[in-house]
C-alpha cells in the first residue's frame, strides 16, 4: 500500500515564503524595493548565465548575495558612472545581460550621454535599476534628489520605463526586465515603502492595474509611496462622498493608453500623482494621451519646478509638495469642484 504524506507545516511555510507578495515572503524579504529587485536579479542569474551585476559603489546595498554566488559576474565600478554605463553596454554588446545598480540621478544625469548613445542607440540589453529616486534622499539635498529621471528616460528611443509601486512589484518588474530584450529603466528607492500588492498581482510591459473603481474622478499614480498614498487619499475622499478610481500606471513607457482613455471617459477628470517633477513624467504622459484621444481636465501633482533647498525629512518634503494622502485629497476635491 502506498502511503501519501501530507505536506508538513515547515514545507508549507517554505513554499509560501517563496511566493512574492505572501505574508511569509514579505516577512522574509521586507518592503524595500531595492532589496527585492536585487533578489529578482539573483534569481534571474541562477537561470540565465548571461546576467551580470554592475555596481556604482552600491555593492554593499543588496550586492553581497550576488557577489558571493556569482563572483565572476559581479563588478563594482566605484563612483564612475560614465564608465559604469559604458562597461554595461560593452558586456551587453558581447551577449551578456547587464544590470546596473546605482542612484537614478547619477545614471540618467551624470551618465546621460552614455545611456543615450551606448545603451539606447545600440538597443543594448542593459537594465538600469535606479535607486534614491524622487526625494527619497531627502537629507542629502538637491545633488541627490531625482525628480527628472522619468522625463529623461521616457524620451530615449527604445527605453522601457517601469516604476514599481512596492517591493512586490519591484521583484516582478525586475524579473520581467531580466527576460525581456532591450534597455530598461527601473525606478526604485532605498527605504521600505507601504505594501500595495499581494501574491495575486500580475504585471506586463505596457500594463497598468486598476486598484479601485469609481465614477467621480480618477487618481493615476506611479511609483513607490505615490500609489499607496493615492489609495489612502481615495479612502479620505470616500468619506466625503466621492467615488474615486485608482490606477497604478507602473509601465510609463510603453504606456497603457487604453486604461487612461477608459478612465477619462468614465470619470471625466484625472488627477495624476508622482514623486517626480510636474514636467515630463507620469502627468505629462497621461496628459498627452488624454489630449489626443479623450480630452478631459488633468490635474498634475508632483514635485514643484524648483530645487528643494530646505533640508528636512522625507515626510516633510512630501507634505510640502502636496504628495501626502491629505494633500492629494485636497487637490482632488479642489479639482472636482472646479471642473465637475
């Protein structure tokens, strides 16, 4: 007689801890997008011997596990971003898949020419995982703030631009970048951020997720903290009788035009939310689509068109720019009264 053994509790817990988004996985991996992106890079490297990890002096932030397992595929290039990008492109032209881990501002501003000509022009298989984006580097001041990266990345021909909303999305979108040909920019952050997704989440290049339905207005957000804050703002607005649709526009390029047009036609008003300059990012992307296909009012919430000289905490920076849930809700109410 064959004896069928039931899975042990330990086996079940181990299996759950391997599924991104489960409580067990979150407990093991945490809520940091950089850490889970690094985990996805490591897992991808186990499947694909072409994958390299190139570091811009950030190897101690998530790099040790990759370095320990694949020392021959790990390079820390130091504080030399132009050389870092050029090396990544050279490896890619030689048939490798290069993950570049560095600050978003340094990759797309300090080494912009190399990203444009070595990566984008040649359509090389380089994946830039930019950390410290938005105003996450609050204490470091304008030199480390990164409010222009989406605008730069999305105008580079052939560049795919993804902005995960949390650590779960970061894992999945990094895995997608690893197995998809061509240059990618992933917008990440160093600090833990609220969880938006669970183990049921799915993502695609060119995708978007409708997280909540509503008919009065649409909040379209992208990126760490911004999507979670939009959801909290929707809760506040529900208390004021407003039914709010919330969309996570995680694929900024290519963009899901259908969900933007559907939102415009369904609610007649869109408010965009992003930890990026009000120029050139998510708001501009949405406004371009709306102007071409379904003209409705679009209110853009983001970082003011100025350098942030005041040294303050990250939360204070968000409040000053109206990107906290209360600020988003106030702007949404003001927009609803003005246009509807």
